C-alpha cells in the first residue's frame, strides 16, 4: 500500500482524545491483546485516540492500545520526523497486525512511553513485512519497510503480545537509565 494512501486513511479518522499512558508494571502491558473488528466504531475511535495521544507525547513515534489501557490489537505509528528514519509510511494505524517476514537482525537502543526511566539495547530485524487492517474500512494492507520504521513496528507488535522492550533486552547490562537532554 502506498505511503500516501496510508496517510490519507489516518487523516480520515475522527479527532481523538488524548489519553493517559499506562506505565510498567501495569498488568495490561503484560497481557496479550485480543483481535478486534476494524470496522467497529469503537475501534475507529480507539485509532483516533492513539494518534492524538501519540502526537501529544514529545518524541513518541508509536503507541499500542494497551499503552492507554485497552487490551486490543491496534497500534499507531509515525516515524517520519525521527532522525534515524530512512523509509517511512507516514502516520498510520494498523488493526490486528501480523509480522509476515523479518530479516537482518541488528542491535539498537530503544525507549518507551510506558517505561519512562529506562532505555535498552534490543536486537530486532532491520527488514520487515507486516500485514494488518485499516480502521474504519477494514481494508487489508501489507507494509514492507526497513531500518527504524521496522524496529518501531516490531516494538509496537511486541506490546500487543504483552511484551516490553525490557523483555527483549539481552540482560541487565543492556538496560540503561534514560538520558534527559534539556
């Protein structure tokens, strides 16, 4: 699916509400999320809330539904303004995502809105294909991407599986206090 079409689909969502981010160790973050109907008005509203909440959080490039307390398989993403981005598909939301293919693992540092005090070194695929559904229309999409966007998608899909980046870090030596640059 083209970058323009994905971005347009995100623009077609109603204006969302900014929700409070859930922080670890809240149990919703460690529980696998359930699949939902992408055409259900509640799913469309959730998608809009994810985009609004993500936009209100400085530096946030992705947000999974369980990070706002909803145990459903929906996430939003927008890495377009991040300095590490090579390929991107703009601002979008995927419902019931499935990683279809992943290759070329590489270790890099990650942070998370739900784990505000730490970052961690995590090995993830640098090339990725993910499928999912568009909220509202239910249209099937397949996204093939690389680099930072691939990492961010895997991070969000992990949330939907009930995993944090802390669960993927190679041990205590790979967890670091977050640096604040004021």
